[in-house]
């Protein structure tokens, strides 16, 4: 059987899914407007792409993937009105995503 270099193994896929679920749940718990229509699909897309990108680079810790995705979202939001400050920490980003 030939492996597909674009496919993820089960462990990596599970980590990506868990990191996304953790990130999305946190945004919902915080009451972020980014989880509401019309921004939710764009927000999910940004989070998914970033989590996959970082997992491809070897990051496997779910809290680190979540924090990185939130920090990335803060600097690349679906709406320009959600832009954060340069150099902000992931925990500060989480606080501003409400």
C-alpha cells in the first residue's frame, strides 16, 4: 500500500479535531461574536487552516494549537474591526475575543 503524503494519520487527525473543538468551544463560552453568523464560517475556516498548518509543522499539543490559533485569529480576523495589537500574547488574545 502506498501512503498518501497529503493524508494525516489517525493520531494527527484526532489532535487537529480536538484542537479545533477546544478552540471553538472556548470562543463560544467567551460569547465571541466571531461564533455568530455571518462571521462563524469565516472564523472556522481561519481556525481550521491555522491548526492544520501548525500540526503540519509538528505542533501536537492541543492547548498550544488552540492558543496559537486564537492568536492568529486575533491578527487575521474575518472582520478588520477585530484586529488586535501586534505582539499580544495568546492569553491576551483570548481575553479580547469576547
